[in-house]
C-alpha cells in the first residue's frame, strides 16, 4: 500500500474541501475537482471520513448556489448577463441553460455541475423563475451530492495511483499544493487561450450598433434576425425594426434569397457566445455574409436606437424575398413591409 503524503492535516481535510468547493461555486475560476479527488484519497487512506468530506462539499455547494439563487431573484437578467460577460466558460451560454430549464425544469440541477458553465448559471437562472425555494434546495442538494460523491469516490478508487503520484511530486521537491497550483495555472492558461481565440474570431464577424444603424439607413439594408429564446421574447416583446425570428432547430429550409443578402444576428448574450454558435451554424448552411451585433439587443437599446413592438404572430413569421418597395420605420430605416 502506497502512503499518501499528509500535506493537509486530517482535521483540516473537510475544511480544505469546503473552501475549495465554495470558491469554485461562487464563480472564481479555481477548479474544485482536484481537491475533491484528494479528499477521496484521504478518506480511502483513513485520514478522514467520507461523510465529513461529502458534507463539506455539499454544504459549500448549497451555500454558494443559494446565494446565486436569491441574487438571481433580486436582480434578474442583469445578473445573468454579468455572469456570462465575466465567465471564462465560453462554450456554455444562457441560451443552453434556458433550453434545458424549459425542457426539464428544476431537475436540471442534478446534472448541471457536470456540464461546463451550466453549473454556474443554473442557480441564478432558476432564481429568475417562479420555482419555489424548497424545490430548488431539494434538487440542488441532490445534484451537489451526486457531483461531489462522484469525484470523492473517484479519488478513493484511484487512491494508490494518486498516492504514487504524490510521492513522486514529493521526491521531486514539490508538495500537494505545488501540484494543485500547477493544475490551476494550466486551467487558467487553457481558458485564456480559448477566450483569445474567441475574440479574434469575433472581431471578424462583429459589428457595432452604430454600424448596423448606418447599414439599415442604406438602400440595401441587411436582413436582421432575432435569435433570442422565446421565453426572453415573451418578457421583452420588442425588436429591432423588421427583424425576423431565427430558429435554427426548425426543419423549414432557409430562403435561398438569403444566400446573397447581408445578415445580422442579435441576441441578449453580452459576450456574443450565442451569436458565435448561431453564426457558425449559418456558415455551415452556406450563409456567408453573416454578422453578429456587438452587445446584442441590450447594446442597441443602450445607444438609444429605436425598437418596435413584436407583432402578435412574430414567432411564426418567416423571411420572404422583399418586394422592390421598402417601408420606412422609426429612425429612418428602410425595411421590408411587416
């Protein structure tokens, strides 16, 4: 049996797990999984109990998620937009979280922690809904127990291999904290590279509200698509003049006239992660002249550009090739007749 170097005193093991998990669940980009694996290894070596490690992890998760839940209930979508803007998880957006919630409801908390990015936004997202507090807590405890249990028992199952690794680190002059620091730095570097690549790509397909305003005043205005989820459009029933709804999951083919038209897509995601996914999907459909509105509809409104109410049948609307005459809406925009 390999001996696990006791870099963390047994009495402080649950506390270390609690602090690590709490920091992660509060949104600070410090991975908690390595500490959970170490906690499971310590339990397998008899240096701590499984129950104390599990309770520490679940308690930290529920505490952080409860804070996010009530913050979401108090501040609504503004908080969600702030999370998306500053989160390092670029592959998960509020669009994904909303779709999962609309389909599964509060039970999404059971698996949310296993999905990158979704674990951070699920609690505040539920806070913006009418979900009862006790329902949220019940599912959150279940999800936290499953998530923490998987990593704790994973560390226990691999305790010999982990102890061997830690002995090698110790023999090389390092410590457990050195190993965790190396993992943390690698994690941040990976996220930074992802964000840098994303921003370089985004700079090529993004336009500002001012640029869109100029395009819409021209004799050849772009086709504007509203990519907001239906739940958001129901609460904020307005659009940029002449915008069409965009549903890429619809089996209906896109109009062939769009192949030669300039297209602008907007959503409500501050860092345009949703727009990136949408633009990429349109590119795969051979729509090459696609641009994303920087800052989405929020930025358009903030700059003082006009919006108009959504028609009653907006969700059923589809793009058709415009006639030769264009109507003029508020702001002097030339757009196809509604």
